[in-house]
């Protein structure tokens, strides 16, 4: 983020493996027993790994669906604010007013709603206030 890259939440494969630790160790042990053979049996490990990838994909799909539903429920100005924050990383209310052409009081209401719903974060006070996407 410090290097101006957009923040993109991700789903960790490690967390999926952690949730299925018992299956992980069973597949690992089964495969390890065959490693010294002429033809090691990788099937248990590969099936476990592919199932984890599918679970991770399903988790990401659900996360994207939830995000899509949340954005659909937001007023157009709020969606525009989120889009601008993705592009610019952090903005003041004056910058948002200039970029959106919206009324300052309307912006304040939308910013308060987005902050309360934890879509964005507020940093500073008064004229030093900046808004960023919530992490």
C-alpha cells in the first residue's frame, strides 16, 4: 500500500489447510510412506491439495458475492467514494467533493455511513481528516 498498490483482500491457503489439519497430516503420512519406493504414491497428497484449492476458491467466491451484495445495497455516491479510494488510496473530504461534484454535507453523511459500516476508515480530525479503505 505504501508503494501505491491497491489493497486486495485475499483468502489464505494456509487457513484452509489449518482448518483441515487432520486430513493434511493423514495425506502427508500416506504419501511419505511411499517416497522411497520406485513409484511413490502421490495421490493422497494431490487430492488433499486440490480439495484445499477448491475450498479456497469457494471461500473467495463467497467473499466476492458478499462484497457484490454489499455494494449493490449502497447508494451510488457511496459506491463512487469506494471506487475513488481504491484509485487514490486516501482522500480528504475536499478532494472527494472535487472528484464527485457532490454536496459537502451529503458527502459527510455518506462518509459517516461508510465509516460506521467499516467499508472505510477515518484518520485524523477536522481539516486533517483523511479517508482510506478499511483494512
